[in-house]
C-alpha cells in the first residue's frame, strides 16, 4: 500500500511541524535502524543520540520529537515530522494506514459449547476450546490453543493470545479437622471489558462466589496469573510474570511491572505503580510508586499518570 505523506500529515493534524519536503510516497513502516527509501520510521530519543539516529536512517520520513527541531538540518533525502509524542503518533499512523486486516472466522478445529453468544465478525483460531454459555463481543480475536471455561463474558475488541486460560477454578481450600484440604466452590465467572488484550499463556481464574473482572482498555502481558475474585480497573497495564492474589483490587490506570506479586485481598490505588519484582504486602494508595521486598513507597507522584 502506498500512502502520501500529505495524507498522513492531514491525519496527524495541523499542529505538527514539518522539516523537509511533503511530496513523498510511503510504502510501509520499519524501525529507524532498518528503514530505507519509501519507509516511515519514528525516533523517541533526544539530544546527540536522537540527531545521530535520524541523520543515519535511510527512512523517507521520520516522526521525531519536536524538541529536536533546532538540532536538525534540512535533508533532501528525508522529511522530519515533529510531534510531542513520536511513539504515539507512529502507533496512530500505523493503525490508520498500514495495519494488516485482522482475521475473521472460526477455525474448523475450534470446539464451541452450547448456548454461546459469539458475534459474527470474531476470529477464533485453531484448537480453541470454548465452554457453555460464553459471550464474545464484536471484533474480538481468540487465538490458537485458548481455553475459555463456562459462563465467561468477553466484550468487544478483545484480543486473547495463544494458550491463555480464562475461567479455570481459583486456588481456594480449607483444612478440616484431619488436616485434609477441602476445596472452596468456584461458582463465579470472568467478565472482560471492551478493548482488553490478554497475553499468551496468561491464566485468569473464575470467581468463587463473585466474578473476576478485567476493566475496559486494560492490557495484560504474557505469563500473568490473576487469581479468583480479582478486580482490575480500566486502562491498567499488567506486565509479564506478575501474580495478583485472590480478591485483590487494582484501580484504574495503574501499572504492575514484571514479576511483581500482590498479596490476596489487597487494594492498589488509582494511577499507582508496582515496581519490578515488588512484593506487595499492604494496601497501596492512589498515585504512589512502590518497589522492593516487601514493597515500600518510592515517591508521591502528584500527577495523573497513564492516561487519566
């Protein structure tokens, strides 16, 4: 697909500054290191490193930070598109002009239970297993090898990557007088909001008596474990190898870094950050960064982060 730079600039908006010719045709996107003539790239770096990267790149057009403007020299072989957030601008341009069409259809090897409600334009990949009474909303994608248990509700524009398990029993037991473990019933389900993405081999347990809930716009990485009755708010980021214990609550716009653990029943406030490898043993207030074992506050952010 060939797109004119002028069309891209109109899409980005008139507030963006241009250095160089707008009379260019773009055929695709690549990293700034690998880009060649006809490619669009982006650069987030500033200072001498940023100037060197954009100067050495073979890209026809580069989206870069407006703070580089004074250091850039007009170059006849490339055009610089100067914006506040190059990565975000690149994402939007890619999705508007260059993103491949998403898959649609249900694989013959998928197994779907009874009384399910599945929108017509979903994608369900190879060897997916879907239980009874499952709901999957419009424009959603369920990739190969995913297992979805009974009564799970999945919203619109949700992506579930390969090997994820949604709705399996949580880990809840009680010892009897003989020291034997008796399993607590898990009769709840999993409710996943719109525009959620769930990474490969992530496990989300069903609720015990209530539901496990994943709020709209939240993004969950690969190899994450979310236990029963967890409530994750809207637009959170939960990164690989994290573990969120049963009944914990993570509020809107929070960030849980790789390998962090949140003990069962705790609450993480809105716009807070749980640092890499942190073990959270106490509630975390709003707008706080915690890190370490056990996790302790680093600073009060004093600002609304992650899109709030």
